[in-house]
C-alpha cells in the first residue's frame, strides 16, 4: 500500500498517562502531499467511574465527564475502530508533540485493553513522526518564509495556537482535538512549502536506523530537543559520548559547554549535576539520552550556515575546541555511565516505594509469547465469560487487569460478585489514605471556584465536575 500520514491529537483528563484517560481522539488521514483522504475521525471516549479528572485540565479542554458519558464510546469499542480504520499498513502517525504526550496515552490505552502497546506504531510498515521538533529545527536552521511567535514575556515559543495565529492559519477552538489536527496539517503544509528540503530530510530521518547511523558516526551533529533552552532555539551541536547501556539510543554531549570541569567530577557528583534543574545552584550536566525510536530531530553539521550559527550563538570554532577537549578526556564517558547507573538505582528505589496500581505498570516488562496470544483472545471472548481467561495468563499484571477491563467496558455483564469486587476496588483506589484521590479532587474544585480569574463559564464546568465526583463515590 502507498504510505499515508495520519495526523491525530488527544484531549485527556489529566497530564499523567498512568492515571489519566483519553477523553477525545481526533484524526485525519492525508496523502504524502498532505491532501486529506476521506473524512476525519472524532471520538469521545467514556470516562469510567474509577477515574477522577484533573479539574484544571477540564477547564482547558471544556470536555466534562458528562460529555463523554453522553456522546462517547468505551475504550474497547474505540480500539476496534482504531484497528479497522486507522492503524492501516504503511501509516505514518503524526501530530504535534505526540511522542512525549499523545503516544504515551495511546500506549497505556492499549495496555489497559489487552493490545500490544507498541506494535501499532511499527508493524506492517507503520511509523511515527513528530512535527513539534520539525518546527523547532526549522525555526533554528531555516526560518525564512514562516512567522515565528514569542510569548507575552518576549520568549521564543512554538506553541501550536501561536504559530497558527502569526501565520494567519485558521485554528478555532484550540484544545479541541479535531481543531488541533486540522491546524497541525496546515502548519505541516507551511513548512513543506517554505522549506521543502528540510521537511523531506527530517521525514526521511524518522527511521531509527538512519538516526543511529548519523549519531554513531562519532561526528558532531545538529540536535533539536525540548530539553534545550529556548534562547538557543531548542537546538545545539551534540556528539555521542557513549551508547545507551539499556535502551536503543545514545548518551550525547552538548558541545555548547566546555567539558573540562565536568570531567573532574566523580560519578556521584555527575549524578547530582545531571539531576539539577535550570534554577538550581551549580551547573547542569550537559548530557542527555537520545533515543532512536523517538524520531529525534537531528541533522549533519554541514547544514549549519552562518545565519544559523548566529541564531544559535554557536561558532564552528567553539564546537571544534570543545570536541577536541572532550576527546582528550579518556575516562569521562565511563564516569558518565556510572552516574547513569546511580540514577537508575535511585529511580528503581522510588518505583519500589510507590504505591502503583496495575494501570501504571506498563513499563514493568514485556509480555511473553503465550500471553500475547491470550491477549488477542480477550477481544474475541463473550464478556460474560471473560473471567475464565485469567488462569491462562502468566503475567500477574494481565490477571489483575482482566476484571478491570470487564468492569470498565462491559459493566452490565458483571455478576453480583464481580460488581462487589469492582466497588471494593474503586473504594480502595479513590478513598484510601487521608489525602485520597476523591478528596483531592473536591479540594481542587473548591480552590478553582474561589479564584477571581475563574470565568462564569468555568464556574458552570466546575459545578458539573462537583456533581460528577459526587456521582462516583463508591458504595459503602
């Protein structure tokens, strides 16, 4: 089949994909010239009564739980449509910041509903491509012909609604998923029209093997990432320090910084420098992980012309000097790898101390072959007999997810015992602890109601949220 783009966007009940849910999904397929194919998709997905949304997020989107219950479908029903009409072979999934946000929500959605969390993005010729870093690199290297916005403080920003505004692109209803999808397609058209070479190059570089070839050449390269500072257009010149020991990627060093002082630090000191934020005391370690499967925006050094050097406030002379010093630090890479190991140990300790629900355990490991086969059986089994599948699963996560899957998607099929178990689960999840999820939810609503900046329309939404919270209080 011919390749197509599928631009998509989700609006969610919060920012944490381990707990929050997709409330709206919208998408539009186009050909590779960005001409729409067929009608767009626009779905609301029902919020289940074990989930309390973040009131602040709802005020941004305007999508209340009641809206999803009235107009939405279940997660299971949505995923059947997704695999029938959307995740077709040779689809390039695209959007604005999908790698760091939308894709994560989609993975957890798949995981909760017994689908492979990853195959939808790479099997049968499918792939993904994020337009946010494409826009950032275009601004940094080839900004001509496109208007680039600044925020109220005069700081460079690449927010979608501001890019559409300065370029007079129609974008009514920002934070409505379908409106955002249409806007992203128009921004993609603008970049492709004004800077076709860079657009085509970055599209070709979405392949992780091509990214690896560039990064592992050992030569400095242009790298655009949200982790870099906006005053430098989120772009720097980096070079591979070492292969990532656990993931498909590399640790890269930002050659904007002289490595001499960092090379003197112990692994423990490097760990502390790695964890620092911009406003913390002391220098931040200019090392980050570059993961090949996250379609990073990278380009060879020869694209860096004089104008780009001025925008980035980098010179080839400075890059060569810092690169030469880095090569001279023979043990630095080993020390950084030891520091990464310490960071991993600290993270694992935090994970062990967290009280995490099974919904949050997506990244605790891959599923085995027999479990993958039995996961497919879930979608073919009558809801009334789903419980019988539990004994077939080896992974304890799947055993724990099965009754939740049934209660969320087929509540009318619950037996009396299953209903009581579901209410017990909801009670534990929503009401356990002094600062439990439901009390925090009501406190946040009250806090927002008292704010003088809350509009009358937002007050109505908060009233709906109050009523929703009261309606899902578990039975005693």
